[in-house]
């Protein structure tokens, strides 16, 4: 359901080039080294907004949030505010949430239903297709003023993958399914368990973290390692004995997928290393799931996995948690997190999944509380000159990545920095490549 | 599935008979001051004893909605919330704090729960009271971290066989849309 911009080309100013830094020196991934200035430098952050966020497919919302024409949801792409709305033709569109007149947000509600987005500054009003339909005192504009040219700025491409809505400003971006690449096989362990697909429960968790967005994105791509220590308290209360998981679970076998496009996913493969809710676990017909998704996915990414779709969308299959790490400066993240469930689940199973997710993940969750503490600490020491410019160690699992014959693509051991190295390699490549919007330099 | 919060509209009228209210008002104020003290001393197991066995402890998400859709601004039962707890699930959260490995609270934060604007009205069932209170919870963590959690609590209170007031239901409306903190590692 790709939507193409229907509006005439908007008038533009000539592009003022912005200096770009070659980030190659900040990373030596062959040796597993990462300079911490990439977490704190303001100029690099501005470059990320231009070259990582603007050209990439970014997660916007879940399709189930839009049931009828006029339903809208506001979110961010990078630091750009956007509106996602279902038009009268039932197509989803996404626009910059910024009036073309003075730039004010034309929608200041999180979600709802409307017929038009009217700026409360001077009253410019846009319909659900983003077209400018009313300009108060229009007779005072010159003859060449053409309302059709001043619609809301629409994304270049919008598409969905199994219920998840993504968009990009980049007209040259490959189709979404190509941008997801080999990651889609792993995502299906969460999105395709049910022939009816998934739906998002009402209510979005939103909270702020002190930390660079990459700390969170990288961890969800690549970091099972922290679980036993950071989440020791949660593992203890969740273990049947109440004393913490057994040694074979702590040393659980598992695999970690590294995608050449920067995505990553990790998952235990020990049959007892799983943390799903009892009611949800009881609901699933694992025989049918094996037929639908194959043994490798049921025994792998459908267990207690973690994953990041580059750059800033992450999910946790058994917790039903999907989230986006919105950057808010080099040292701040705003997290928006949803709970998704399989559509065919009976209400009591959906409710069990909802309660399980909010008690484990989300701002009060017994896992998530400790994640917030880690990232704010990592960020605060990056302010120092010595601590902030030292190389960090990303060497775990080096030399152990290969095709394993079971899981598609390149995988390594569960305990590995492999997907983090892949994440940063993709980040480096985008940071060092002029984006589509830089190509029209006079 | 969760149930609707008590409707606090009964508190919209001015008090008519001061004498009849003094006793219960004092009792509720004292309960809340004691509860705040337990929370600020991190005595969570003792805190949990202030609740009935059939407790529902609930903090919905607050959404920015257009004025004509204000009725949908506070999360409904069954939606994603910040807390949606039974006494057993609170006990589960508390056991985590007692594990010695709950790093988000190690070293522990300093908190101060201020409870004010208390209004008490008769509840729906005989012997029950509805109490509304405002809270301001200040958290200072490690060196410089400060978080403020402000909002309103609506409780249903009921007496145990010994006559002690216990909290049977609590609805917490936190006055934030984006939670302006990295987590909530205390209770409200």
C-alpha cells in the first residue's frame, strides 16, 4: 500500500550545504572498538538526523490504530513531528506536523479522529490528504499564490509490513520489504504467529531516558549479555524457585542474527530459557506454530528474543512489546512503546499479555527500570573528556559469526557484540554517504 | 479485567456537617501520612499491608486529546497502563526490591511523598469510603537526578475486622503525558 505524493511540488529554497564529518575514525569495527564521542557530539547528532534518520525507513505506528477515515496518530521521525492519518479513501498517509505558513504543529493531540488539521496560529487548514483547503484572508495573497503547492509535506514513501507502518522521506529508498531484508524472517516470529496478524492494544507508554538513542537501539539488537546481571532481580522473582535461574539457563545456548542493513536479533534456543506469560504460553498451539513458522523460528526467535530494526525500532516477541527510540538531542531519548497481541487471542489471553508486558517492560516494569539506569549512567560518563573519548570494547563473539544452517543469514553465539558491530557499520556507512537531499547542491 | 475507577463527583459539594466528617477525615489523613512514611523509608512489605486482599492498584496512561474527545483522555480499564496491579503482583514487584540486585534502586533513591487535598465521601457499599488526594512525589537519585511525580489518587477504603482502614482500590492519575522520568521505581 505504497502511497505516492499527490500534491504539486512545493516551492523550495536552494539547499544550504551543511558540513559533514567523516565518522570512520570513530569506529574500528575490525578490532571491535567504538569511540564514545558518537554518543555525545552535537555535530554528529545533527548529521545523524540528516543522514541516518531522514533517508531510512522509520517506524510510525501499528495499522490497527486506524480503523476509520479521519483517525490520526501523531509521532516523530527523528526529531520531526509527523501526523499519520487515514484518508477518506482509507489510505494511510504521513505528513510533517508543521504548518507551511509559520511551522507550528497543526495537530497537538496524540491521537483521535478529525476531518481537518487546522493551525491554531493563523487558521491554515489541511484535509486528511494533507491538501491546504482553507487560508483565512486569502484575498491578500498575491495572484501566483497557489494553495495546491502548500499542502503539508508528505513522506516520500509509506508502507506496512504485517501490521507495522513505516515511512521514509527518501524517494530513493528501496521498498520497505527490501529495507527489512533478511530481518523479516526474524520479525515474523512476532508478527506472523497468527493468520489474522497482530493488533496494538490502546494506550502508548511514553517516557524519557537520559541517553543516546543508539545505546538503546544497539542493546536491543545485540545485547543478551546484560540480562543475567542487569536483570538479575527480575530473573530471580520470575524463576520458579524464586532464587534465580539455573546455571544452564544463565549459560543458555542461543543465536544472534546480524543483518548487513544494521538490524539485529538475539534469542536463546534452550527450551527452558523462556519468560513468556503462563496464560499466553498455555494459549499457543506450538505444533501449529511449528507448521506455520518452522521449528527453527519456534525454537529460536519466538523464545525470549530481542531485536532492533535499524535505526530505532525495537521489539521483544514474548513480552508483546514494540517500541521506538525517538532521539531528542545526543543525550536524550523519548521512548514510545506499544503492547501488541495476536488478533485471534481470546480477550483473557490478550489481557494476560497486556498485564505481563506492563509489569515487565514499560516505565514501571521490573526489567525496564534497570535498563533506564544503565543508559543514563553510560551517557553521563560520556560527558568527561577522558571517559568520553575512550574506546569501548565491542569484541565479544568476534570471529565466531557464520551461516549456521538453521537460521538464515549470518549468526553468532547469543552472547555476542556481533549485531552491535553490524549496527555501527550500517550507521557509519549512512553517516559517510550523502543523502538524497544533499545531491542537488549547485 | 479491570473495573472502572470510583467516580469522585460526590466530592464536588461543600461539606455540610463538619462534625460528622472530622473523624473519618482525620483517620484518612493519618493513614496517608503513615503510608507516605513507609514508602519513603522503602518499607514496601509493611506498605503492602495497608491494602485489602482484593486490591486493584491502577495508573492509566494520560493522552493528549482534542477538547471534544476529552472523555477518552484518561486510559480506560483494559488499556496499556503504568500500573495495573493486584496485591500479588505488587508483592512480586516488592520481592524484586528485596533481591539485593535491583540496580535501579541500588544505591536507593531518596523520595518524599507529599499527600494533600484530601477529600473523603461515603462509598458505594455500606462501610466504604471514597478518598481523593493529591500527591507530589519528589525523587532524588544518586548525585543530581531529580524527578517529580504529581497527580491525583482516588481510593476506595474499607475496614478490616479489627476496624483498621485499608485501601481496596486505588486509581492514580499521574499529571504527565510523556512520563518525565527514566522509570518509576517507587509506588504512588
